[in-house]
C-alpha cells in the first residue's frame, strides 16, 4: 500500500468490509467478499486479491463500482479496481492495463479470459462446498449456513419448504418424487436457501451422491470454458452423470448455454435423475428457453413463494437477531424487531440487510440499537416500502405495447431507430425501477454487456434533458409500471 502503514491498511479494509456487509447483506458478503484481501492502493487504483480465478472475474465484473464506493468514503479519488488471484497465499502482481480493460469487458469475456488450464475429468464429481480449485468442473460455492434448520418457514413459503425437504429425503433413498421441481419468486424470498439446504442434507446423509449446485452464470461459465478447451462432450457427460442437479437464477441463462441446459434436462429426466430449478418468474416467462424446455419445466411441480406477511417477517428478524446476540452479545429490543418487521416489507434479503446495517451502525458509532437508530439507518429501505416491485419483464411488456415494437425485437440485435430507442428506454427504466445491476440488466436484454446498458441509460438521461415531451412520456411509463 503506497500511502500508509500496514496498520492503516488493516483499519481501512475493516471499515470497507463493514460498509460492504451493511450494503449487500451477510449472505452476499460471505459469498463474494469474505475471501477478498486488500493488497495495495496506488494512485487511484484499488488492488484486491481473491483465491480463485472465477471469484476474481465475478467480483471485477459485478461489484467493482460498489467496492469503489465503499473505499471513497475514506479515499474519494479511488476510480479503478483490479482483482488478482492469490497463489499459495501470495497475490499475483497487479497489471494496470488489465484493470482498465476489465472495467469495460462483459462478464462472459472475463470468465473466458480467466479460465484455468484444463483439468483432468473427475471420475465422480460431487458437491463442491468451496470452489477453491477454480476449475471448469466444480459446482458453485455452497453457503454452509443455508440449511433446513436455519430456514424460517411461514404461510408464504411452507409449500416450497415442504417440497424441498421431501426432495432431499427421496434423493437420500435413491427415489424421485416430483421431477423436475421449479421454485419461483421475486428476489430475496428464499429460493437459493432451499436449493442449498437440499444439497446439504443429501450430501451429509450420503457423501457418495453426485450432487451439483450451479447458478446460471456458473453454468454458462462452465459451458463456455468447456467449448474453448474443446471438452464440451466431457462437460455434458459430467452433468449427465449427476444424481441431483440444482440450477439457481435460471432467468439469467442465455444463448447456447440455455440450449445445452435443455439437452441436459431431457437426458436427466429420461434417466430419472432429480432436477430442481429456481428462478424469478414462472417457466412460461423464460422466453430465452426453447418452448419444449419451458413445457418440460411446467410439466413438473411448479412451486411459487409469495410475499412474506408480517408474522413471517417478524420471525425472520427475530431469528437473525438471535444469531447476532449469540455471535456478538448484541441485544435487539422487541420494539426494534417489531419496527423492522413492519417497516421493511420488500423481501427477506432486505430484512437481513436491515439487521446487518444496525449491527454495523452500532459497531461503527457505538450507538445503542434503538427504534430511532433504526429509523435513521433504514430510511431508504422504509421509503421504498410502498413502492411496487417492478420486474424487467413488466418493463419489456409496457415498452413493447407503448411503442408497438415486438418484445423479441427489443431483445434482438436489430439496430434500426424504431427499435433502438425503445430498447434504450427499456434499459433506462430497468435501471431506474429495479434493483438489478447493469450486468444483470444486460443479460435480460439479449445477453448485452454492462457497458451497453450504461451507454443506453446515459443516452436516455440526456434525451430527457433535451426533449421535454420525451421526458413526460417516460414519466408516464414509470407511473404505469409503479401503479
């Protein structure tokens, strides 16, 4: 670190980590930030290290700006981030031009360029709890805290919870009940928790089971890497030998990877192997999938998770508060628990985030956890409590209808003016009205990279300044979507 002692560096990194945890919640922090280390600060560059290539590319492409924002509280001039891989505890040297190029590269390209040398094909691939190898034949990282015991069940999710436990018990006994199983809900209502819990229970009961848990992004990364290494057949055979396949965030699957998933799904179902899928929309809305694949998913057991009611929200906050007390000896008064449950109504991750923010506020300022502190710390979450949660699918439908442009053309590569402007407006609305990141929005718009989305957002912002009538038109679309 060029501008301070190692003690200063440790203190700064501790503060940045606390801000990140308060911002993204403990689950996301543990998955993507906990294993990062601060190596040095040089001019306007932050140099971090991570233990795997995949983690390097994922953090670089998905969380660069959020990390830089956390640093700017102390160092306002920080403008660039580079994440390099640690080997035997030592970070690779930073390469400034790579850092600048990575900031502009799409996530798929980063995953491709970060690929490790081709590993040998494992004889019996199993659930990988910690993706430390970073190779092309390992599952996504499993969160050890996401078990059935830590899941808080209530009216909104009791059917999904019961089905997940039944799937796990059947898999342990070499049986298949419902197949495939498709769990869907808006973000933050527990889909990933249930998939992790199934994997945990089955693997603990029978370590010989071949269990693969993959996010859609990781599935695409594996597939692209296998094609690059000319080992696509080996990848397909690996997937088709599994006993239990769990795919998360299915809505992000795109292109040839979606086609490959369709082939894999058919093979596994024919062989009576259990498949569980989670997504943010029902199968019929996943238009990037072939109609036959959507039909097969719809023909299984489709289980929705609905919005949490007050009782379930309070139970979740109470459970998180008990965990905080056990870990830090920090008491959450009942009045604060009630306040969070009533005020934060969006989803489970925001409830976790609310607890995390109060813990961070207490640790950083020394203030007692009280309702006034909660009101101050959670103001942005509370302001959003009455807002309708807008989905990108809602935006696509509204823009398609308003501008009389077919939805599939908004997602296509067509560059004619009558398509480009509505597409840019739809991307702008997705950034303004949803919590999706730029890379996530790009994937939902036909697999575009985050720089394309950013260009569209800035273009529309300028058009609104220059064209009052267009600004009013876009405000009307916003009100229609939020009603």
